[in-house]
């Protein structure tokens, strides 16, 4: 495997302003993901993809070089992950490194660890197109989700005659922590077009993703518990 670990961390963030370098438990949010990646990979193949000179400076103060910035057109609210990954691949290829495997780690998942990354990698082989991390959803569509029909009445979103939530089939949701795929597939089509996808299941604590201020407040409580346990 010739890996390239990509950690997207753009400067603009509306839900939690400046979240990628906002201090969580005394260190920038992005540092949690960098440290998890460093448990598995050398610094030379870990790339924080950012458009922000400020984020670049913070990341380099941590000790990880950011060799180039992401262009502004790939750092808007509507920018796609696929284009960001292709940009990273192309820049590394231009500099003489040709990765065959991409490991995408979102900076908004601070409690994903190096062990999680290693376990997910062990599930990845050429029989699948991608390994993605998930958690079992608490909002099971067979039991809790409803939609309004044409007459204005609520009806079950997913059909099934289940009496209790425990009797429903297990349903998983993406937690955004880990994505593993090949550069060749990414050059052919975006991840949304992949069909042979293998899940890597994580617990709810490790799956916590930060998108809103409420998510951040929960993360602060979780970080305090983590620091206490490590102490």
C-alpha cells in the first residue's frame, strides 16, 4: 500500500466558527485527527487539505508540514469532497509521490483513534471499493421515522411489521470518521457512485462528529472525560 491520508480542514465554518483550530480540551480540533493518523502513518503521507494560511500555520506549529494550500474554489460551502481528494492526489503526484490508497479522515471526528484506523484498514481489500466507518443508528427508520403522505397523514418511512425497536433490522449511519478507497477508483468516479462498500462499525462515543455548537459542547464534555481517564 502507498497511502495518502487526507484531512480536510477548510477555513470557513458556519456551524462552529473556526472549529478546525478551535481549542478542544486544550488543543486545536484538527490535532486530534493528526495524532490519530500519526499512530499509523509517517508524517510524509499525512496531508491537511486547507485553504487557510492560519490553519496551515497552526498545523505546522504542531509539527506537520502543509506543502500547499487548497485553491479557494475548493473551499466553499458547496465544494465536493471528491474534488478536494483529486486535487490532493494530483499535487502529490506532481511532487513524485503516487499513492494507490486514500484514507480520508474528517477533522470533525476527534475521538477516532489510531486503533480505529488500523482496524478499518484490515477490512480493506480489492474485493470492495471502499471501507467506511459507521455507527448503528438510534433513529431506526423501521420504527422511528415517518413521512407525510399525499393526504397529509404520517406513515412509516420504511415498511415493516416490528413491535419493538430491538426487533428491527440493524441500520447504520455514516459517522464521517474514516473512508478508505483507491486513487484509481476516485479518478473514475466519486465515492457516492461506489456500490461495493464494507462497513467498519464504531461505538457512539468514538463516532461523535462536530457540526453544530451543541455537538461542540458535547465534545467538550467527552474531551474532559478522556483527559481525566488518561490522567
